[in-house]
């Protein structure tokens, strides 16, 4: 077995990834598969933090377009991420992986409040920490929350798990001529308008020197190979 080249990482999962082939909710088989892959990282000695989106349960921006107050819609979306975080906590603890959910909103009857020092303490004790409820503020995506939390807890790498192999110049599903980027800079991603993460998340990572790896979460074993140092997916870094 190869040794991990990372001590602490933050993994960003979309809520949609939890749906599997469904159109709504959480596929238990998919949830368990992700939990097993995360458990493998913990077994390698990696400290793992997670941010999970809520799009499989609720997407606030959609209702806001239809006339709902945007702040209310975003708050409902934050609650959806808490539900996903609790589901992941349960799946991980069934694998005997100690896990804590920390919410940016006060819901301390079901999970802990986010306190940076406590989060770092949990990670140091080799507990998986799932950061829920985004940043706790409307108008910010879970991509931005992932970037923020990765910086706050001193992660060495932010991993965005997607349905494609990495970053392309265009959507590879609709454009077979799209160019695959093995390594790019944040400035290039911004300049070319690449759909890596939202602009706020990209700027946060760029300004704080947080490397980002975009990879296909549906490729079995790819996450483990990545943390062992294999060049999986696309790497985004500050500078050239």
C-alpha cells in the first residue's frame, strides 16, 4: 500500500452525486460507496473534512427565480445540506469511522455549531468533519463554503468531486472537441470562464494559495490513488 502524500484534505461533494441514477433524494448504495471511499482515506491516515451540497433535496436558486424570497430560499437550501451531512455521518459511523457534523447555522440539537478550533481538534483526533449549512449566509454557494472551510482548517488540498474526469474547455458531453486541462491556474479559469467553481470560491482559493483538484468521483479507487500522489483529474493552482 502506498502512503498518502496529504495530511489533511477537504472533499467537496455535490448533493446531486448522492442521487445516483435517481432524480431526487439519496441513493443508499451510492451513499455507502462514498462512505467506504472516505473510510479508505481515513485508514491511510488522512484527516478528512467534507462539504456536501443540497441540490438532491432542495435548490434554493430555482425557487428564487420563481418568486420566492432569495434569502428564505437559500436558508432552505442550507437545511438540505444538513440533512445530507447527517446521512453521511450515519453511513460513516456504520463503518466505525468517528464523524462530526458542524453546522454554520445553530441547530445544536442535531449537530455541533461550527467553531474553527473545535473543527481542527476533531480532525487532529482523526474524526471526519462534515461542514453543513454552507457559510451560514444567503447568496453563497457550497463551493464557496468548501473553499472557505478548507482555508480555515488548513487543508493541504481541496478536492471537488464531479461526474467528469476533470476540467475541460467546454462541456465534453456536448462538445467532443473540448480540450482537457491537466493543470491550469486560477487566473486562467477565471479568464476563460471555465465552470470549475463559482467565482467567489475560485478567488478565495487563488488568494490563499489553496490547490484544487477536480476529479471524477464515480471512478472506483480514484480518490485513494489521488491522495497517494497519482496525477488524477485536473489541478488548479495559484500562479502559472
